[in-house]
C-alpha cells in the first residue's frame, strides 16, 4: 500500500471546549496520510488515477468553517470527508493545536480504515 501525505496544512478554525475559547479563530496544523494504490498514477503520470492533494487541502479548509469543541471531532470530520469523497483505503489524521503556553502543541492522531 502506498501513502500520499499532506503535512502541516495550516487551518484556522473555531475550536475549544469553553465557549470563550471558540470566540476567536485558532491556528491548527493538519497532517493527513492517505493509504492508496498509486501504481497506475505513477505508471501513467496521471493525477486523475490518484488522489489530488490540492483538492484534499481545499476540502479541509472548507469544513474548517464549522465550529467544534474538540480537535478529536475535527479529526473525525476530516477523516470521514476524505474517506467519503476521495476513497483512500484508509486515512490517518493528525491535528496540532497551540493552546498551552508550556507545551509546543497538543495533538490527536486517528486512523480510520
């Protein structure tokens, strides 16, 4: 199985458990790894036989407009959308949030077949 990755896509969204935290957009970094068979795309030099990462990035930005309480929910929403719209065999989504002053980031990583 091959893996197509999109690393550290900068996304701005309203996320946080307290209502007050969700009043301002926060910067998140999203990494997506999509398991697929890239053989045909590689042999034919044809992106239409693969997953177009630009389309994935645009779709992630589009769903970031919705407000959420948790990065877990955002990760699930991204995974569900990618599986439904782009049809990889599986997807791994990691989200980094920069909320704690004494930590570089907090993150969640999910794997969905």
